[in-house]
C-alpha cells in the first residue's frame, strides 16, 4: 500500500507542477496573470494534486487496475479499433454529453443533471483560461468598439464589444449560474420530497456538493448585480465571499461526490470490455452448463478476488472456483444448502435428476422489472 | 438513520410457497418503485414447486463492494450494504457475478446495478421491509431474536456461510434446525443437490393397481 | 376508455366472431393491463389519507391500508395490527390498488347497439335505470314474476348481499335469485348444516397454531388462501405434522409430512377408509361420540367395507400412506382439518365434506382450543354472502325460506305479508337452464361472471343469448356483461363501505377510500334506483350501508347467524367480531365477549337451536354423523376420454379474472392458462413443455400450452379457470351437480388430450389476459 501512496503522491505532484508550468508558460511568464486570482490558482493546483492522487489510488485497487487495463486493451483490440473509435464518439455524445442513461432513470433527474453539468462545463470553460492567464481580453488600441482576445499570449481574434459573442463571453458565467441554480433547485426538491432519496442521502455526500454549487453561483451572480446595478456596492466583500465558495469547492473536489466526474468515464471502458466479451468465448456455469458471461470476465474476476484476499477456490470436484457458478445457480446452491439441513425434519426428499448437469433455475416471474430488471439480467443469466 | 440493531432479518426458504408477494411488494418500495429487487427462482419447476427467495444477505465484508471498480457500493454503519450509488456505478457487472449469493440485478439501460437495500427507507424508521411484511409463509421474516425464538423453538438463526475455502458472515440470518451440528451453512457442498419435494409416482397407484 | 378506440368503423360486427374473440369490444372495454405510473410511482407524493380496510380478493380478508391521493389509490401499506394477517398479503392484495382508476373502468351506463363495432353505446344513467325497470315490469307482467331472475355474488358486502335478497324477494317478488357461492361454498355449507346445524368455520385460525396434526384436503392453501400458510407452518414449527390430500403437489404439499395424491373424485372413499382404520384401532373418542353425537353406528357399519386395500385401490393412494394418515390423525391429541373446493366441487361434494366431518367427530376434537375444523372460503365475502338471503332457499340470519316461522319473522321486518314471500327458487345453473328453455325471460346479474365461471359455458352463452332482457351491473365489461342489453356501472369494493365476514366467521369493516368515478354508483344505490323506477321503493330507501346493516341486524336476530349485537363501532374496536353475536342472551347465559363467539361448539355453550341442550345447533344439541356412501364422479374416464381434467386457481388471479386480469403485474405473474401434464403422460402423447395442446371433452375443446411437470398425478391434467373465451377451462367442464348443494363438478371430468396441430386462432389476436 505504501508504494501506492508514494506513487500516487508523486503523480499528484507531477500533475500539479505540470499545470503550474503550463500556467507560467501560457501566461507568458505571468505577464497576463491576474494577481488577484492567485488564490484561485493555488486552489486549483491543490485540487489537481488531490484529484490525481485519488485517481491514482483508485486505479491501484485490484478491480480498478484490472478494468483500466482491460478497458484499454478492449478498445485497442485489433480489427475493432475503428469501430470502437466510432462508438466512443457516439457514447461520449449520448451518454456523457447527453446523459442518456440518467434521463432513463427519470426525465426530471436527467434534466437536473444536464443543467448542473452544462452549467459547470460552461463556467469552467470560461474561468479556467482566464484564471490561468491563458486567455485575456484587451481593448484594441485605437478602436474603442472592439476587444481583442489573447490566447497563450498570441493575439487570436477581435470582436466588437456589442456583438453577440461578446455578450455571451462576458455574461457566460451568469448563464452558467442560472443553469446550475435551476439544476440545484431541482435536485434539492427531489431530495426533499422523495421518500426513497430521503432514506439514503447523507449530508456530506449529497447535500454538500449542492450547497457549494449553489453558493458559488449565487455569489457569482451577486458580483454581477453589484457592478451592473449597484455601482459596486459591497463588491469587495462579495468577491471575497465568492472566492471562498469557489476555493472551497475546488478543495472539496477530490473528496466528495464531485469525484464521480472523473470516475464516470470508466463507463466507456466497461462498454468496450463488455462488447469484446460478447464476441469472445463464453463462460459456462459448472452447475447448469449454461453460458453466462465471457470467459475472460470470469478469469479476471478470479484474479481480482484472489488479489483482494478472497478464497473462493473449491478443493474437491471439478468446479475449481466458485466464480464458475452462474448467479441463478448460486442462489440455488445457497437455498439448497439450507434446505438440506432440514432433511429428516420436514417432508419431501431430494428428487434426483438423471442428467449430468442440474437444470438452470428459472425466474419465477419473467416480467421486466418484476423478475429481470432489463435485457442484460434476462439474457445473461437466463437465456 | 441506521436500522435498529434489535431488528433482524430471518430467512427460511423451506417455507416459501412461491407466491411472489415479495416480488410485488418489493416494487412498492420507495427507493426503487416499480422495480423489484428480490430474486425468486424455481429450482427445477419440472420436478417440484420449490422456489428460492433471495434477498441481499448484507455481508460483513461484501464481495460485491470489493470487486466494484467504481467504489459504488457502500456498507453503512448499521451493516446494510446499500445499492450502487447512482453517480458512480458504471454497470460493469462485477458485483452481479461475484456476489456469492447471486443477489444484484443489472439495469443496463440505466447503466446501474440495483439490489436489495433491506428497504432502507422503511427499516431506518423502524418499519419492516416490504417483502418480509407481506410474505404469507414468513419464509422472509423480520423481527427480534426473542420473537423468533418464541415462534420457532425448533429453529435457530445462522449467519455464517462457506463457499469453498471462503467463509462469509452476513447481517441476515437463515433458519436451520436447532439441533444442527454445525454453526454454518456449507453452500458449495450443496452445489450439486437436486430440488426437494415429494414424488407423486411412488404413491400414485395403490399397491393393487401397481401389481 | 374513449371513443378513440372506435377507429375500426369498417370492420364486420363483433358478433360474427367466435366467443372471446369479440375484438372490437375488447378494444373498447379491455381487459387491458394497468401498471403503476405517474402519481403511483412518484415516491415524492404524500397520500392525502390512509384507509384501513381489507383486501377484496379472497375470503381471508387480510387487513391492509390503502394510500389515497386525489381520489386515486396510489398504493398499499401493510396493516401490521390487524391480527389475522399482521401485515401479510398475497400478490393480489399487494397489487389490488391497480384495479382502481383503471382505464377499463366503466364510467357510464351502456346499452347494446349492434350497429356499432364495439357492440354498445353510452346511455345516461337515469335512462338506463328506466329501461331496466320497464323491461322488468314488462317481463313480469307478461310472463309472471318468476320469469325475471337475479344472479348475485359473494364478493359483495354483506349489506349488499342482504339487499339483493330483499330486492328479489320483496321488490321483484321472484323466487329465482341465486348467487355465485353456488360455485363455491354450498357443498361445505350444506355439509356443515347437516352435521353441525350451522355453517361457519368452527374455530378461529389461531387454533391451527397449537394443533398436533393439520390435515389439508383439497385445498391449495399456498395459492388460494396464502395467508393460511403461515398458520400451518407456525404449527409445524411447534412440531405439528402436516398431511395434504391433493392430486397435485401444491407448494404446501411439497414439504408436508405426508402427501396423499388422491385420484380426483375419490375423497369420500379415502376418508371412509381412514375412519375405518380409526375405528379398527380404536383411535376414536367414544365418550365424545356417546355424549355429543348421533348416528355413529350407522356410519361405522357403512365404512366397514373400506378396508385399506380397497381404499387404496379406489383412491390411488398407497395403503401404507393411508394407514399412516389414519394413525397420525387418530392418535393426535389436538388437530385441525381444513378443506376447500378440491373436495367440494363434485357431484357428491356434500358427501365428501361429510366424510371429513365424520373423522373429525369420531376424533372428538372439536369445540376445544387447538381442536378444529373449517372449510376455507373462496370469495371475498364467501361467508357473509351465504348467510343473509341471496341464496335461492334462504332468508337473512341463515333462516330458511321454506320455514313458515322464519318467513313470518322476516316478512314482518320487511313489512309484507308472509304469503307474498316467494317460495324457494332454483340454483344458479338451473336459472341458466330455465333461461335456455325460455322459462326465465329476464335476468339481472351483479358480481357474477357466469360466462367464465360456470361449467360447460358454451351452454351458458346460449342461455344468455335467449333472454329477452339481460342487465348486468359491473365495474368492468366482464365477459358476461358483453351479453347484456344494458350495463350499469357499479362500484368497486374501495368505492363503498360495509362489512364482510371472512373465513373464520369474523365480521370486518370495509371502508370507503374513494368516490365512484363518472356516472358509476354504489351498487346498493343502483338497486334502490331500480326499485324506485319500478314504483316499488318501499323498503329501499336506505341512505347508507349503515342503515342496511342495522336492518340486517334485526333480520338476523334470533337466527343461527345472529348479527344483532354487532355494530360498526364494535367491529372497529375489536378488529372484527365473530358471529354469532346476539344483542342479548337468555337469562343465565353469559354475554357474548366483545369479539363475539370465536370458537363454536364449546362445551356448555348456548345456541338458539339447542337452547342449552348441547353445543351443536340441533334441538338435541348433538352433532350428526352422516353416512357417506361412495359415488364416483358423474363422468369417469373411458376409452374415448381417458384422462381426468381437474381445474383450480393460481395465486395471482381471482376467480373469473374480471379484476385481476386487468392488473398488469398480476398478469405478468402467470399470463395465460397452461395445461399441467405429468411427463409420463406427456411422453405418451408426444407433448413437450410449451407445446400447444388440444384438450377435448364431450362439451367443448380448448387449446393451451402445456406445462410438463411432475407435480401432478399422471392420470390427471390441470387447467386454471380464470380466463374467458377460447382460453376458458369451463368450456370443458361438466355441469353435473351435487343433488343437495347443487355445486357443479368442476374438479372432475373426462377429457382426451393431443398435441395441437398448430397455434389456436386467439394466439395471434389477443393479449394474454384477454
Ligand atoms: S412472499 Fe414469501 S412465500 Fe411468497 S414467494 Fe416470496 S418468499 Fe416465497
Ligand atoms: S449478499 Fe451479495 S450483494 Fe449482498 S452484500 Fe453480500 S455480496 Fe453484496
Ligand atoms: S387475496 Fe386473500 S390472501 Fe391474498 S391478500 Fe387478499 S385476502 Fe389476503
């Protein structure tokens, strides 16, 4: 473990120093760097360290390590790379950017997540380059009607300050705040009213992120309100407040729920792993003989379980390892074991089965949602 | 709120009559309305009506959680292993395949593993889980140890299971005969046992008819 | 359902289709499946109220709470305090809420309109009632009072059941009223009256818990009375032995201690054989027989011929198993015998019931704690519905329509001359026969779906088609209502209040949870509206069910089923009240406990028939042994029809399925009827699991998929009967009836079975539940 910690810390340091170097380079030796934003920068640097550290620690867990590796292997699988690249794009579009799977969990839920996610993406896209000094706008000398965008110290383009682009650029954060606030409200509403959510939620895990996002957005809006309509009333105070909330959020990134933003893309790797698995040789349950998942998956799980310290090996017989038993047969074995203990106490006896393999248990109810939840449940284990 | 310690889950699958009340009631639970988390299979319907009601056993060291690459499965301090956390679960199927009791279900369209959470919305406020409330055979029962001892003096609860070389301890108990020799249930030893029931043939033709 | 379903204007009229394939009618009225959606799956919705009431789907009447939001029932919550089921429910109870606010619900009256594809057009409620009244008046004027018949049901509240009897006898003055308990409880009722003089479970279910032996005969407890399972298992936890008599290995039988796979229709032989062994081994309670019964010697003489050998021969149960059963039953100190339709649905159903009662009486184990006997009621109000006068020969309070004293008592309460009270009429199936012969011209049916539930239903259809006028009161367009001239929209159980009497004889309260939708009305209002439109409203001006109940209390007073001491408040305070519960007891007899009379026949107990001479309901206070000569089934197997067909239920469906086939999750549970066949038989017939199988009897045929399972006798096949049309098992069954109880022989008839040449026509046209 110690090695993992050391390695992860090193990676964290490397990542944050790289970012530091990029900031220095991108802002032309801090020429364009706004000193007022230094606190933000440091909190981001810290968050980068934290995120990398945690990501690396996460990757060092046996199951994650294995699937990380396997995911890439599956992706780069010979002959499939082109198809995979296409799928990657479509999955990123539908699932990551479009939140399709969340919409399926509930339309309102999907909307909530889309609002928060896109609000944050817009905000980050606008602020980070500014904070790092990678992007800044300067008035075009001699032309009072236009601005010039400077990217990494290079003049990029010019635009009139009453153009639509300008409007979006300068008010982008306001829009982002509205999206986030709307999303946070919806999320809060759900958490307050739904019995199911109420039972499981935790403050630190589920409310804290919402509170932080809300605080960031609201203080940000207050800033805008202050300089637009109130002649800068309380501007200093509000900007400190805003800075505190933003910095708090960055510092919280590696710890709480926000970390899922970085974990979630693993879903893409899993998708390829499953796709490849479907093409591969199947595992056959050693109790009922039915194909269930891919052989590769079973072997991988056996390896993972060993690394985790589980001892599901079976000494006697041909099963070898419990992982070769499909889930329905696991349920059957479990219940039969209890049933057998009652032999002699209760009526009935074992009804022998002439075939070499036992029949596969079948869902008592095949209705979707009642027996299997979805096609995978239905197909994988009960062909 | 945590589930009160005095209330425990007791399963005696030998009582199950396959009526599917548990399936129907499970889908009424607030945390997963419209979807049933309990597993109920026929062992071998061609030979007997034996059914297998299986809820999450809430393992002390849950294999499902450990093999989860996304850290999505959490065990709360009351010993309940919660269903996958929605933001994290990446639907890799590891838990489904690795759970020694065959409990988790996969909802592919939602990219989400779902499983029994002991009706946390109910048990955490002192109510019984849905399935154990309705189960007409009380194959699924929820209550105190004392109640159980009084109702079923010839049974005792056991919560240790053997899978090959692996021992698993669980929060949920199964009922075994009070005079059972061993304090654990050897699951893999029963792996190749056929279904249990009566044989109609032996008795069907009276002695004279058979002759 | 809206008019949008009328899109298929050009198609031929529905009538040209085979029965059950009236596609346009089905498109308009269902059955369609409802699933929880919108407000019902939104876990953020807080119900406006939670109503403590009971399940509507079987005689056990499990307590439960309905969660109501904006006149919609959004779900259920277990009612943990109700002592009978303590929160337990079977899947029907859990999902019953989906029948309410259902898209198929009839919101208007309808009248037949052959010009429309759906066969019906909407009619204003008032017009519909007027049409009904005019038709009744005309038919009775032209063909006599008895030419208009009434069919009622035992899923109605006791108040409604009482009102239906009163409506037929007082308002219509027809002799011809009967109810669907004719297909259910009558054999047990007749047997109980012959042996005990009263017709109610002798014990509360709590007596099962302490029994040493529980004998279950012809009762698929796990599927038809699921909650009783826990009582039986609980007894087993304390060491009870469980004996099951059934041609199928039901889920309860799977782990019972002794399984007797009786050949359908041979129950009397089996119990005679057991009694013979008990006598032979002196496993009988001579003192009890001596002191409390009459007729033992005749029965003992009659069972002498039932040697174990002969019994085994006839019943198909091995001799050693019969001996074992007799020994366990005979030697037990406490016991409980339960039976249900399995032994009752026979052309000798009463004999079967009496043969079980004989072994109970011989054991002397009745009328004491943990010593009991009961029949398991099937319908929601299977008990209360058979007590208060909707049976063809009955008056309220379990009184007899043929008894002058009883007539006088009730006539006075109803404010009529006893001579005007009709004499006993005919049973439900005979009503159909009379309709077919043209003797009955008009029919009102409520809570009854004979096109699905009566045997030989091709005949039933023909009979209904012959009627001049047929009015059905229903909340859904049942298979039977499809034949009606006018359909009146009635009420669901949760749309009305009242009482029902459950399996133990416990009267429980049904609470109103929601209002009737659209133009639908509470059934009792509809009946009263018809009476009013007929100009015969005297006695039909009740304002609420409570008033009906109060009259019923008076009408039942002094009768065997005495409700006079029962009030709604008393029921609510005590989780139900067991009848008999007289408002006053004679001097020297202690008052009935707040809960009523839990256990019948207790030593020293008083009843209005014995008047203190003994615990049983005969003038001498003694129970009766009844000889039960064995008679085989009306239609036994032969070369042409070599296989026995027996029918029954599945746990997810209720009776004719008019309600449960509209509840999606219950349909998914067991979507369509299947023929259960033992692999031995299947092998001989070349049928494998899932094959389309043609089952033919002398009356009809039916093509269903096979379910090849070893849990049934190889000489018998089983089909559940909850479906209509071409899926109906009752196309095959025989209308032979018990001479005493008039119950039809649903449990045995002869069929032949072959692999079907292909899938039946309905398979491509209908959804599973239709
Ligand atoms: S409710 Fe109970 S008896 Fe019915 S299937 Fe579930 S576990 Fe078995
Ligand atoms: S029983 Fe399975 S799903 Fe439940 S905690 Fe244990 S490993 Fe996880
Ligand atoms: S159908 Fe019967 S057993 Fe099932 S819940 Fe209703 S009353 Fe109870």
